[in-house]
């Protein structure tokens, strides 16, 4: 075992809490070395290097080892806090699923060839006629009027789910679901970085 880690953490025996803190650091670092043999090996190499560099200067050796110990324990605390924070990520990102489930959702690229307001809509929407190439032409009702006008949608490539069951929305049968994300003020459409053939599948 390397020499006493608590001593190398630069504790001061003038501090009335020193015996307690000494024991705490000693226990923490020894436990960490037991759980992380690669760090124990690095610490042993550090001890040998310092002994060779400062053969008669025990204070220099102790101070350098103390820096190492404090850095290791600080990193361990940060890592533990990060693990605690990420433990709740499944609640934030939704239930775990599988790649097979993802591939069951058929997401395709299409080009809007006609667009107009949804008649008598309770919530403003644009009726889109979308060319999906070999899949054919499908209709969708998209609530994107906060950021887009029917004219702005013409010729735009969109990303849509094409294998959901058709859904009646007002007077329109929506045959696909155009994808977007909320920016807090409305829906911003998902798009490709460059033009791709109509009907191309999203992977």
C-alpha cells in the first residue's frame, strides 16, 4: 500500500478537526484505490518518481502527493454527482424502447406540392399535399401556422410518418404526420440538411 494518504493531503495538526478529517481522507482514498487498481498503480508510480526526484525533501513529496489525492477525490465526487443527476434521465427521455420499434415507424421525406388553410379549423392548421415519390401523394393537416404560411410551405421538403392510420381532422383526412419540434412559440419543421429524393426513408 502507498504511504499514508491522509498525511499527503496536507492536513494540519493545529486544526482541532484534524484527527477526524485525517481519518476521513485516509478511508476515502484507500477505498478509492481498492476500487480503482489503475489509479493505485499510477499513485505507486508517482511515489517512486517523487522519491527519485526529491530523495531528501519529504515536504515536497508530501505536497505533490497531496495534490494528487485531492484531485482524485474531487473527481470521484464530481462523478458521483453526475451519476445521481443522470439517474433520472429515463424519466426525461421517455421509456426505453428498441431499434426494432423505431424501424416499425416508417419516416419518409416528401415535397409539399400544394398547401392551403384548413377550413373551419378550431386550431389553425395548413393542409399539405405531399409527394412521397414511389409511396405516392399523401395529405396532412399540420399545425405550423405560427412560423409558416401556405405559400412558404410550397416546394419545401418535410419529414413525416407515413404508416400511422389515417385520422379525420375537421373536413380533411390526414394520411401522414409531419414532424416538427416546439421552440416555445410554435412548431419548427424537421428537415434534411440537403435535398434528398422524395420517398427516402429516415434511418
